[in-house]
C-alpha cells in the first residue's frame, strides 16, 4: 500500500480528492455535510457512515501522500 502511495503522482490524489472527495458539489460538498453530522452526533445510519468513508478516503490518502512527501524531503 505504501508503495502505491509513494509511486502515484500527487496530481492523481489531488484530482480524486477534488472530484470524489467533494462530490456532489451543490448544495454543499458531501464530506462537509458528513463532517457536520459527525460533530453533531447524528452520523449514525449505516448509509451515512459508508458515505462518510467513501468521500473521506480520498482526503485521507492525499494527507498521507503529502505527509510522506514532507518526511522524504525532511530526512533526505
């Protein structure tokens, strides 16, 4: 899995996070709606939890990619 993340270009992670991570865009991004539900304690239905994971994984992978890139540049 780490090899996949390190060999995949950053642009791919940015594209996936911007499309799947934010879709649908109107009236508000789905991940934002699910984060609000999580913080208010209403994220309880299985379909909402699945939706949160589906739209959250691209952002998690992007953060992991950026973290690995920062670590590689810091430690040389």
